[in-house]
């Protein structure tokens, strides 16, 4: 009897070892669901943009699973609302990793940067809605991948465009550029790189934080006027950006200064909140809005139509979430097609083979390499015209 049970125990141990070698319960075994973790801000301070983004991520997973998954294997997306709290993000990340996820969709800058060492140690490929350049250090963040153009590159492209626009108008010398930003790691992320680039071009540059909880930005606009800014780059979310441009319109500044919103306030929410003050505002958009239809909008638009909604209702950030999950899935798909275990290490390696991945015009083509996880450095400039984001330029690349 003892030898029989010894044999059973030995077989169980051997099976566990083999299972572990194949990647564990998160998707390593053939013909099983592939578990991916996610955190979203559905109730916190960025929930206005976090909610449609999360719906885009989840919508893509539902669409994929309804259309056969990855070679018959479904994505099992385990997710939770973390209300934009870093400690909650860390707790939920650890919980989902313990549950066997092999990849992860995150959200904010503060929490994504806080998690990067854990992500590296756990070997979990991680994509989020943060485009902080701090996440591109391949030594410190070898498992972080960025789909959108970094905040630094967005600000640099905005300055590049401002210089071109200034000269095209027949002005001499260089313009003065101000960057007004959210008072957080997210807001501060592009400041140093933007300032360095401006200085290298001979552009006078200033930056100023937007006080938390402010109901107006009259004092900040006074500082910007005193500086003599010709262009103002806005790096925040939709609501405070709308308040800022309303104040600017009330002070008669919209005819004197050109305002350029970065991606988290260059959306439909900004237009709805700002009303007439939004007209003529420019934006750096790494993701093509539904107001400028491209082939990459067709699948999410059809999926939403079949489920009683529309892409016009869900907007730009739904598209953003959909295609971020689609790019992550492309890495997983390549692992499955090669017949390898679906592990974090194998997904990372597969993502690093992606070259000029076509998102149907939603973004510039995406490329990752073992040396760089900067998916794209190019975006288009848009302008609000007749209440819609309207394309102004073709792709502009950061230097």
C-alpha cells in the first residue's frame, strides 16, 4: 500500500513540474483559456476617460472570443476597478499574478511606474494607458510596452509643429511656448524632455502645474500672458482643459494664443465640456478619432452596433483601449502559432518581433524590438472644427 501511494505522489509531483515548465495555469497548457489581468479606473479621478478605455479593452476581448479566440483558445480577462489608487493597483496586480495571469493591462502613470520593478521580476508583459517616457528604460522596465506616442514625444512634436506654424505665418525668430500640466507624475512626465528640446531649438519655454481642485485658471493664464506665450500645450484630462480654454476665451486669448491639447484632453469629452471655446483648439492625437474614419474603426464599430451602441457614442478612448488589447493579443497569437507555452517570457519575445504592425490607420505602424519597446513615435495634429476633431497634418515623427 505504501509503495502504491508513493507512486501516486511521485506522479502528481511529476505532473506539477511538467505543468510549471509549460507556463502554469495562466495559459501555458494547450487548449486552455489564456488568463490576462487588468486594472481600470472606473470610479476615480480619471474615470471619465478610464471608463470608455476599459470598455474598449473588454470589447476587444469579447469580440475576439466570439470570433474563435486565438486558435480556439479564449482570453480570460480578469479585471477590477482600482479607482486610481496606487496601493490598490499594487494589491490587485499581485493578486492577479498569483492567480496565473501571463500578461497585464494597466492604466495610470503613477501606478504603472510603481509596478515596473515587480513587472520585471514577475516577467509579465505589461501595457497601460500611461505613455510616460520613464517606462522606456529597457533595463529598468524590460516587460513594459508602450502603444501610444510618449508624453515627451507628444510635447516635442507639438513644439516642432508650433515652430513650423509660426514660421509659416511669416513671423520672425522663434515662438514662445508654455506647457500647463496636471499636478501629478502623469502631468510632470514630459516636462524635462519638452524643456530640453525647446532649449535646443532656441524656443523660450515655461511650464506650470494646474492646481488640484481648481474651479478656474485665471491666475495661471495671467502668468502665461506675462510670459508672452504664443502657443500653450495642455497636458491634463478633459474637464480641467475645458475650464482652461473657457477662461481663455472669456479673456479674449483664443485669437492671440494657439492651444494644443495632448492626447488625454484631445477627445470628445473636451469638446462637449468646452462648447464653443473648443473651436480652433489643436490636439496631438496618437489614436485616430471616430470623427476621422479609418479601416481600424470598422470592427469595433460593427461590434458596438450589434450590441446596441455606436463608436460615436463610445468615442476615441474606446478605440484606444480596443487597439491596445489587440496589439497585446498579437504577441500572444504569435506564441500560440509557434506552438510554444504561453508564458510571460515567450509573449515578451514575440512582441519584440512585431514590425510595422498595421492598426488600420488608428495609429502609425507599431514596432517593437529587444532594444526598444517604444511602439510609435509619430502622430497627427488635429483641430476642433464644427465640433469635431479634424485632421490638420499627416504623421509627424519625434526626432
